[in-house]
C-alpha cells in the first residue's frame, strides 16, 4: 500500500490562492469600485431625501460635506467611477471584439494609463479648495 506524502510548503502558491495575475486584480477592483459607487449612491439618495424630513438636518449634513476629509473621499469616488467605467469598456471589448481576448493584458495597461492621465490633473483640481483651506492661499 502506497503512503501518501504530504504536500510540502514549497509547493503551495505564495500570495493568493488564485494566481490570475493582472486579470484577477482587475476583477477584484471592478467589484470593489462597483460596491463603493453603489454605497455612495445609496447614501446620496438618503441625504437628499432628508431635506423633506428636516431641512435643518439636511443643511448640517451638507455642511459636513465641505470638509477636507470628504474632499478626499470625493477624489476616491471619482477614481472609483472612472476605473469602473474604463474597466467596464475593457470587459465589453473582451466580450464583443474578436481580438479582445488576445489583447486583454494590453488593454489592462491602457486602462491603467488612461486612469492615471485623467486622475493626476483631476485630483489636483479637485483638491485646490482643500489645500487652500488647510495651508492658506497659494501665490
């Protein structure tokens, strides 16, 4: 009777159990950004509906949205929406373009590049008010 030898630790994958590379991380980010945008929309509907219940409470909530922390969250929201949209286009191209599956890795890097090209100046312009409020006016 042959004895089963235990699997050595060297044979186990390092890191995640699924070793899908860039494709795995785009899948994970697509889900995270989708849930994040859904959560934002849910909160946005609730705070907008608050105006009918208590206009004073609504004004108080809106005032908290003008803080530096919320400004950073807004930058994150724009980044999430932009990534989700760009990666969604990539997924559509993979599904409906004949060459899509063969060039999907290149499309991942195109999505990353476009995201960076849009987010770097976008972050700057979105953060001007916050930087001015925290550190004073810039020359």
